[in-house]
C-alpha cells in the first residue's frame, strides 16, 4: 500500500527494539517503509511487536492504531479486542481505562509497542489481518499482519495484560 507523504510506518519485531528516535535504522533503509509484519507465536503466548512512525514532513498529533480481527486459514479468529497498543492507553492501577495523546515531532520516530494475546484454544496455522495507523488530519496507513501459530501451548502464559501509569 502507498505510504502517506507526511509520515512513514515501519513494522518491527520485538527482537529489534526501536531506540533511535532521530535516525532511521539501516535495516529500515534497506527494507524500505511499509510492508507487512510477519511473525511466529505459540498458542497462549502474548506476542509483542512495534510500529515505528517516522514524521517525514511536519509534526504528527493524536496518533491512533486500529486493529482488525486476525482470521485463520482454517476459519479460526483472533478477535481484534485481543490486540492493543500500549503507548496509547490501557488500564490503570484502579482498573480504569485511560487514553494517551501521543504525537511525533517532525523528523522524529515514535515507536508504538503493540501486542496480541493469542488464545490457548485456537487452531494452529496462519492468521492474517491488519493494523491501521493514523494521525490527526492525516491519511491512515494499513500494515498487513500475519502470524503463524505453532501447535504448542505456552505453559505459563499468564493472564490478560494490565498497563499501569505512575502519577507524579
């Protein structure tokens, strides 16, 4: 899919943390912007990944992320409600939902950490969907997502994630 002229999105796996916020990593330059996020996970695993948003021309305000369901080739579905973007919101220590307004300065990179709680009972195989990234007044960018689920089940996967915010 064509990238908007004002920003670029770089999907990245959890093994390559986005730490540079002013320079593009060589692997992104060689690979190019856009493309799909593809990874492998076990059933019951919480799989994390990143979306690097590079503000190419002008600052970006109010970043947003929308997830589709991930549909399996054999008919199973990982519901979109099992995907999240940690940077943009969560549940606080009093179990209240919160949202955060995240922006990106012009010429800078904002990593968006995302994750999916893979159900333990789901059928192994290939699951496909998408994540859509946007900013206030900008065209959205759609990143295809494919996760290959192994047959094994994670022994101690834990429960649903909880994000906490410390108030000053």
